[in-house]
C-alpha cells in the first residue's frame, strides 16, 4: 500500500516546480525592464525640476531661451551617460559612448536611440492668485507680476515602454530684492493707498524738525532702517 502511494506521487514536487517556474519566468524577466522604467521616471522627475528653475532664470516665454534649447540641455545633462560633462548649448549625442549603458532592452538596444526626438520639454507661465480682491494691491502697488506660476514639463518616449511625462511647478515671488534696504524702498515707493508717505512726506519732515521735548531728537518720517536694532530693544541699551 505504501509502495503504491509513493509511486503515484513520485515526481509531483518537480512537476509543480516546473509549472510555477513557467508562470513566474516572464515576471522575473520583466524585473530588469521595470527597473529601467522606474529609473527613467525618476530621471524625468529630476529633469522637470531643472526645467522649472531654468524657466525662471532665463524666462523662455519672453524669447530669451526656447523650449527646444531647454529640451536639448535636458537630453544632454540628464539622459546621456551619468558622467557626461556639462557644456552650454551643446547638442545631445547619440554615439554609443555617450549613452547610458543601463537603458537598454532585452536585445541590448538603447531605449532612447534618438535623444532629439525622444526627449521634449515645455514651459508655461500662469497666474496663481490666492487673493483676487487684493490683486490691484500686489500687482500695481508692490509691482508684482501676475504670471507667477511657472511649470516645466519633461516628456520621454522610450522604446517598448509607455511615454513618461513629469511636471514641476514653482510659485515665484518675482519681487527680487537685493536686500532688506531694497525691500524697504519698494514699500516706501509703493502706491499711495498702500503706504501714503509720499503725500505726507513734506508735512512729516516739517514736524520732524520740531522736537517734542528739549531733550528729544527730532522725529524722522518714514520707516526705520531694518538693518539697525533700536537701542530700547537691546538688553543693555546702546553703548555711548
């Protein structure tokens, strides 16, 4: 009885192992391709951030740097070999020595054979207005532009894989100032309904020449110097 039972189930484990391997082999073979796809997605994500920052620096919407130029820089700096030197305005190369050796298919053929046609970049500038009622204040009073939402998109078209599109956005405070003194001057010279010191400047200067007490210094109109801490805010006051 035992001998019959053993002969009936002899080789069952090997058969189950072969069937399981036949089912899992495609998944095992797809793991390297999945890793390459994820690597391309991660690279496109980083490249989209570069496009967004480059859009702020060069403002391609005003014609100083076109999307085609940014796409060529992205293809050269992010989708060539990892140790490729960074050169300004250099076209991407399709030479085998300049390609990323990891981005190949099962036949060792490159997934990005033509970088110029496989890599694209677009830039956009929009308006992000959190306070529509105060638009007149911050656009005209403080001289802030309304197109303050900059987006950069990178599109990759690899072989045998679905297209990859990644977008990065930056909310830009375009009021670039050289320092606190520059910010102070911008506020003082803003619209009259924001800081009406222009109309009252002559009166304030006249009043400032008259001390309130004989021991007081004349009052000075305008904002204090933001780089100087007043003496009454220091623990031991100002040294004589």
